[in-house]
C-alpha cells in the first residue's frame, strides 16, 4: 500500500507559470493567491496532499461566500448598514427580543410568511427591519428594500418607461422585500392600485417585512380612502403573518430634548401601547380568525 506524498514548497521542478495560468483559466483567484502560503504551511506540518487541497479549496469557498453575501447586501439597496446586534433592546423593554432573534433565523422565509413591525415613529422599526433583512442576505436569500412611497414611484416610472414587466420579473426573483414607512404618506388612487398590485403579486411568492405606524383599521386612509381595496390587501398580507409591536418614544426626540447624551444604539424610550393598538372599524374587515396569526406581543 502506497503512502500519499506530502506537499512540498515551490521549487524549480514545478512550473509556477503554468499553474498560474491554469488557476486563472479556472477562475480560482483565491487559490491562485493563497497556494504558495498554504503549500509552505502544509510542508512545515508534514500534511498530506489531501489536507493541502482541502485547505486551499476551503479558502476559495469562503472567499466566494463572502463575495456573494456582499453582492446580495449591495443589491438590496439598504439605506444604512443597521444590524440587530447594534439595536438597544433594553430601551424597548416591551419588545420581545427572543421573538425578533427567532425571526432572524429566517424560517418565516421558507413559509412565504410576512412580518409586520407596528409602532410609533422613531422607535426603531426600520432598524429592526434592516437587521432582519441583512441576516437573510447572509443566509443566501435575495432581498430588496423600498420605502412605500419609493415603491409607488418605481411603479409609476416603470409604467411611463414601459418596463413594468421587467420590474415585476425582478420582484419575482426576490425572496424577501422590505416595505418601509407604510402609512406615513397617503397615496392617490393610482398609487394605491399599484401598491395593491405589488402586494397581490408577492402573495405566497415571497416574504414581506412591512413597517407601519398605523393599525390595520386605519389603512384605508393610506389607500386613497378605499376600504374595500385596503381590506383585500390586509386579507392577503395577514394570511401567514408575524406581528411585532414596538411601543416607545422616538429616540430622535429624546436626543433633541437631551442633546448632551450621545447614545451609540437606537434608544426609543416609552409610549402607551394604546397608541399603536388596532382600532375597530366598520369599514375595514379584520382578518378571519382562522387566518389571523397571533400578535407577537412582548413578554
């Protein structure tokens, strides 16, 4: 039985130029860059050829993974590099941190489920939404970030330039879409119809993270006062849903009132839960009990 030979450091018997060209042809830039150092390390530790090859290919795989994650993060068009690790959960004591971290595992994506982050302005909804979405990028998912008004503007531009089909094809290839600030600006009838069409196409095709300051009962005010359209949208959105309520005072307001403080994390403080609770409405139907997911209320 023959014993596997050990790798040796580069010597005159090897043809580094040929190896260099072969690795370039195979598009293995990390292996091209790292093989001299890995060869020396394996020779010094008397490692086998198999170990040498394993270490070298592992570096190539890790480099490709890092580049793929970076590409997905850039393609998502996040407005800022917010991370869950930087969010000050202690400033929002009623927020269920364990539930947020469970969502970061991304299991809701395989179920094509949605996440609603509900709360007053400035409590950190966008921070949490971006943090969840960036973690999805790291787990191999294609993500896109829009504000609600920006998404409507994208549709209006696409219609004028006759590229609606291209836009919708791009959306169809996405695993997770963040729609930020829904309800902050009212939409006209055309904008409301475009946004309804967007949510309809996403239904059971991809997951959504929606941040809003409005309870469901107030959504008709955003959708040009059309209670029927808002009700149909809510029905689709809440089929499989995780609702996370974030109750707190705007940390930006707190910084304005106390300019000497310089927090390093998002620091919402406290407001009444009643400010963001859903109101009853005779115009907008609540989701059926059999299809309404339980609200993820803080412990």
